[in-house]
């Protein structure tokens, strides 16, 4: 008789994994912690050895604490780790972080599609709020339109998985990417690097710190990068997909006493880029199918047939004032930020030399935020963080789409203008009920108001076919919470668990043909349960962090594609509910002082539980049952393995680094159409770096995607109209010279 257990929990079964993992999660909550503690005691984990893994300090709970003592699933990457991975932006770290997917929206260069645990947004317009918050130096970025920021001169990046609303606010139901830049130290020093690579890669980055007086210090960090692009013009052979970006940050820090400091930070960015190249993969019978230029879906092509001047230009300016002081037994923090950016893009949407569908978009965004919070210890057994938050944002878009595929001279004009303001009050604290047991509770009240106005127009051969004026205003209130515990099982292990409710804002539809389609649509709500174990083993040489989670996801905001005559119209509706469950594991091991091994693994079951959808965008067929379809950007399996080997090399130290990353297939289209299905992918990165013993000079050779895998990064499907896709980066090699003083 075969007593082997059945582990066939793949997606082909009738929601087996979705049923199994919540059951396991519930059972795990009731496992006696004394059993785990006894197991750890049996393994006799003593104090950390001299060659133990370094302690990483994070601010995931808006206060400094050890990564291993933070009761949240969080991955922290220090600046050294980012440099070792040659991470240019957030896309370069997604392959090694469990349950994280970061790509650019298929036809927009600056806009990131960020997903954590299957919860995310894939949208070009900033009128739709993100599901994963990007926070830079304590400032929430109101849109993912500029989320693909350059990762230079970075102290640390923290990826927090699961709802983080009590401390970080709305629109963090999937999690938070918390970016901390390197702050002034008050000492004279500088660093820089020069990078030269194939495809015309030329990057220069530098930072210098200056002590201006005993109480004032300054710092400037600048970066300029240029790149010719991976694509080739099909006739001339010219490079396409170029980037030319200049960005910088300036800091002025004032420290008049030990109990007060203030830092003024200025931000600047300028890009003059090509728009992302799109590949027309439309099928015969579709409106944008052109036999000579439509590429089969099986072909990952880097030839562009477009004959139009695609460009994507942006300008960013921002200022942040951060003040820290001690008063009345509390540590106070005030963060004031103002930021604006403009984005001017012209994209050939059909990828052919024929004028079928192209769009010019000019976006103007301004945001202001203010946060004031205090952290204090009311008693010896309690800690509390309480604060107020205000946010205001204005979005303006001018869009012109030439859609000659449906008739020469057909032009769609849109000029939506949206105001968004919100304020909230929050508090989160800990209660040490026993030497080893701590309880956590947090709550946040949020009020938000949005107002959208627009006058959209359709023209044919310069003649207006009618105006669509519309305006709407609505407000929402939400009470989010977090209840949890953490149990210190030994000096080297902690068990934690929590239940939290997350909130994502409602909104309006900016792309409409009829006034009644403006909305509003309602907020999204997610209830999450998570159980985790963080432990160091083998005298601190092995670290394992495990998390199990289950999400009950309600009122999902889903893109619905319909037709008005022959014209496709996209609108957002609350159309679905979903259940998401999974497991994540991260490991770091030091088998010798010279060798570091890393591994990560995540399993995710993310599918719609109750979903009525117009699958073929044909009103005659009505809504169909789409329950069981996969959520977008939610791969079932992600895994990575890495090794870093240090060795003596002349008057310095060499480091060889190798990373393998695997992502199973994922869907980027709501309908799970094959054009939006990204095949399973294995990528391999490698580098070798030499650093002088005095740390003044370094030299590195790195390769990304060294096996030159050709793959699609994202796709878009409009029934009866078009399929198009954008591709991931080719193999790149680069030489980097770094210096410090």
C-alpha cells in the first residue's frame, strides 16, 4: 500500500492549493510554540560566531530594529548588495525577492507595474492608484508613473510584503517598497563609478559629502546614464529604444544639538528617451493586423517596423524637509514634501510603418504631503507610534490618439483633470505581556476625496463628432487595522503572526465615451492572515525566514474592455473577489568565511474566486463566468539561488558572484489570453569584482542575462483589435570602475 502524500496542488486542479494552504495556515497557528522552542534548544544554537551573518537594521515599522526582530515579511537589500547585483532600478531586484514582480507597463517607459503576492496594478494612467506603495526617504509616491527610479547612492531597499496600511497608509494593500538613500554623515568623503557596456551603455555616478561647519553638512549625488537600446530599425539598422537620463539629489543637514536635526533634500531628474518599442503580434482578422509587419506570437523579435518618432521625455523636481527631535519623552519626526513631474510621450501603438494607431500623452502631476509622528514608551512594557498624515495631488493629462485603423482621420482627444486629497490619523504599538511574548495592535482612519472633470472629444478628418463633458466627485472613509504577536523562542528565533485589513482608494474612469461611464468605482479591501518564523542557526551561519499567508480580496478594480461602435473603450469596475494564498522562504548560509550562499522561494495561488467578465468584449454575449482565472503578474513559483565567493587577488580582494533566477509563467492580461502570458523564464547573472585593500579603487566586469534569453516582458490584448508586446532586456556586458576618497 502506498502511503505517500498527494502534493499535486498545481493550478490545474479545482483550487486545490487555495483550499490547502489556508487549512495549513490555520493548523500552523495552533502548533504549540513550546514544540518549536524545544526543537531549537535541541539544536543548541549558541551565541553568534565571529563569522556570523551581519545584522541588518531596517525601518519597516517606522523605527529602527533588527531585520530578524521585525514581525513582518520583509526583504532588505543594503547598498552593497545592490551594487553587487548591479541593480539599475527596481526591475533588477524583483527576480531575487519572493512574490515580487516589477516590469514596465507594456507601452510606457517610466510607469512600473508592481505586484506583490499577486496584488498590483498594470496601468499607464496615474488616475488609478497603486496597490504597492513606493516610499522614498519617508515620502509616499502618489503614482507608479515614476517608480522605476535609478538605484544609485542607496543605503537600503526594504520590500515589505502584505498590507502595510496602519503605518504607511492607503494603497499599500500588496506591500511597500521602502527606499532609503544615503544621508550626509558630516564627514568629508566621496565616491563614484564609471560604467561602459555594450549597446552603447555609458553611465557616470558620483557623490561627495562636505562638512560645512560643526553643525551643518552637505552632500550632492549625481548620475547620468545613456543607452542605445536593444531594438534595430528593420530598414536602416539604426538602434532604437535609447535612454538618456540625468538625475541628482542634494542634501543640507543641520544638527544644532543632540536632540534636533533637520535635513533639506532636493531632487532632480531629466530624461530624453525613446518610447518602449512594441511588437505587433496581432492575429489575422484583427483591426491592426498587417501581414508584412505582424510578428507571430512565438517569435520574440527585436526588429522595429515603426517609422514614427517615438519619444518619452520627463522632468522631475522635488523637495523634502525632514526634522527629528526629542521632546516630552517622545521622538518626533516631521516629513514635508512637494514634488512635481511632467511626462511627454509619443508612442506608435501598432508597431508598423503604417499609421494605424499612435498616441501622444502629456502628463502633469503635482503632489504635496505632510507627516507628523511621535514614538514613545508610555510604560516599560509598551511602545507606541502615533501620527497624522495629509496628502494632496493633482493629475492632468492631455492625450491625442490617431486611430486610422478604424477610418483615416479618426482622432480621440482626452484631457482629464483630477484632484485628490486625503488625511489620516494612525497609531500602532506593542505590549510586552511576558519576557518572550509581545502583542501588537495598530489602527488607521483615512478620509479621501477625489474630483475628476474632463471634456473628451472624437474627431474625424478634423471635424468634431461630439464632445463628452463629464465631472464627478466622491469621498471615502476607511478604518484599517493590524492585530498580531511575536514570540521570542530563543536568542536566535522568533515566531510571529498577524491579521490585517488593507485599503486601496476608489476612483474614476478618465477614458470614457459616455458621461455615465465616469464612475466612481469603489475601494478595494483585503484581509490578510500571516504566520512567520525567523531564525538563525548553526551559530549564526545559517538564516531562514519563512512566511505563510492567506488573503481574502474583495471588490477588485478590474479593467473592462468594451466597444462603442468599432472603438475599444477601457473602464475600471469592481468586478471580482479573489483568494490568494502562498508561502515564502529566504535563506542565507555562510559555509566558509569566503563563501556566501543565498536562496529564495515563493509559491503563490492567486485566482479570481467570483468574477463575471465580458471575456470577448462582445456585448451580444454578455458577462461570462471568469472565476478561476489567474490574477495578473502572479506567477505560481519564483526561485533564486546565488553564490558570492571572495578570494585574495593581488593588493586587494576579488569577489565572484553568480545568481540564477526562475519565474514560472504569469499572465499580464485579465482574460489570461496567450498574448499576455509570459512564459516561464530562467535568467543567469554573473560578475567578478576586485576591490583594493584600502577600499579606494574597484574594478568589476558584470553580465546580465548571460545566456541571452529572449523573452516577452509584458503584453496587451484587445479582442478583435490587436495583440502587442514588449520584450525583456537582452544579454548585456559592462565594465565598471569605482573609486572612494
